[in-house]
C-alpha cells in the first residue's frame, strides 16, 4: 500500500495517508475534515548530486577528454 504525504489547504495540517491511489482523492484532513487537501512532494534526490567533477577548469585537464 503506498503512502502519500498530504497537506491540508485549509489548516495546513500535514499528514500521511495509507491508501490505494484510487482512494487518495477521497481523503479528508484528519484535523479539520476538509477535503481540500493536496499531495505534498518532499524533496527527493533524483540524480541530484552528480556532476561537479571538481578539477576541470578549461581545456587543460589531463585526465579526461572533452569536459
Ligand atoms: Zn485541515
């Protein structure tokens, strides 16, 4: 069962629901019972920390070709 991080748009209460994706739209805020909730996408690292390389400045890098 997937979990979804949700946030209530009325009271900004953050909560997590455990439900099927078809049930997700039917959830309500457990605090104020509002149905105006939206999914909260937390920051997930998706290949974020790649690159940099460090040493290459200009074209005088000996260890690589074409960076
Ligand atoms: Zn609420």
